[in-house]
C-alpha cells in the first residue's frame, strides 16, 4: 500500500510524454497547461471511479482528459472560446477512447459557474481541480534559429489572447477577488465532504514577491472551505534519489535576468497544491439567532 505523501512525484516523465496521443492538434498552443501527472495524482487520491470532477478554468481540458482516463466523469468551464473548443474536442476524444464516463465543457465566465453547469451537477462534484492564471511567466514555446532560419530564438504561444475579461490580464488584487467568487461557486457545486485542489505558485513582479498561494488559501477560507493539506507537486523527475529538473526556456531566462539584477531567484520545479474540503455539515450562519435565543431561554 502506498503511503500518502505531501510531496507528489507527479513528473516521472515530461509533460509532452504524458500528453502523447491524448490531445487534438493545436492543444500545445495553450500558454499555461497543467502538468497531466498533477491532475492524475489528485484525481486518484481524492475520488473514486464514477465520481464527477470539475475544473472551472479548464483551458484545453487537461484535468478533464485525465479524469476520463481514470474512469471518472468530467465537467469543465473555460472563458476563451478557442481553448473551450479544444477542451471539448479533447474531452470527447478521451470519452471515445476510454468508453467510460462522460465529459461536458461549457464556454463562459466561471464566476457564473452554477448557471453554466447542468442543474443536476450542483452539490454532486467530488473534486474541483483547477489552477488560476498566474502572472506573466507562463510556459510557452520557443523555436531555435536552426528551425526558423532567422537569427536568435522566436517565442511562441507564451501569452493568452487579448480579451481583457480573461483573468490572466487583470491586476493581482482583481484576480484574487474574482477567484474568491469562483471558489464560492465551486463550494456550491461540491458535495458535502468533497475536495478542492488548487495548484498555484508565487512569482515576482519588479522584484516584489506575489504570494498567490497564501491569497488562495485565504480565499478558500473566506468562502467556507476547510484547508486540509498543502502539498508540493513536482515538475521535476526523480532519478537515483536526485531531482531531474525540466525548466522552460522562459523560466531560465527570467531567473537569469533576475540574478543579473541582483535578485537571487531559483528555478521553481514544483506547484503548490492547496487542498480544501467542503464541510459535511452546513456551518451555522453567524447572523442567525441560535435556538436558545429564539425560544427565549
Ligand atoms: C492556468 S490556465 C488553466 C490550464 C488548464 N489547467 C489546462 O491544462 O489546459 C487558466 C485558464 O483560465 C481561463 N480563464 C481566465 N479567466 C476565466 C474566467 N473568468 N472563467 C473561466 N476561465 C477563465 C484562461 O483562459 C486559462 O485557460
């Protein structure tokens, strides 16, 4: 029996290797996909076959595809039509391949999740798994001069679209407010005792640390979710007891630029996975008088 650990060995192979043959063409263009191993680990740990998994900001549908391959049902919402279409195609293809489970993708703003989701899914979700868009340091791809024939490297797929309503474009305080609203909607969708796994990480803006994990932790508590664990989901592999790092071009560049300016940054090789539980019993509403007051005793 494997013992539950707070460090998740989620990247024994690279993300592209884990994605092989599971995604329709065009999917790799999304600038900030979740590592499939992280989604798979959370789904195995917190759900059973037949359960419903929800991602309110599902991008190209990594979490949904992993859920279907593990015999769960999947429901996703994504704001940008381009990614929602790909999520829909990826989900349909996974459902066809596995012959088990059903997948639904809706395009819209997750702040209206409970209106977008099928009515019969409300209060039935076993696991919410998602990651908010964070900071400018998305993953992206590069083409070398050997591939393009042009001098230097060419950046590709490292930004979201230009729609200002995408939360990837808003200032951090606005992102946290909006994500709090999304978590409140997720709480309504979760069944009592259900789990929410939010992957996130801190970043730096002009040298200042933006501690998004702590802000997400506070947001979860605000909406009545109970924080239960804080785990490390590795983006590095482990071989012979050593970490095999797989930094992206952009990570390396950001770290080198920061070091040149005197900030001793390191390459981040994990995501923070914040785990919350929806309480089984409804929390008493502090604004209601209790029974003793009502009966006058
Ligand atoms: C970090 S990415 C998630 C990637 C996804 N896990 C995957 O592997 O493809 C965050 C996603 O949230 C989407 N998004 C931003 N604002 C949103 C909103 N208000 N409602 C729903 N999705 C939103 C972005 O377009 C982006 O695709």
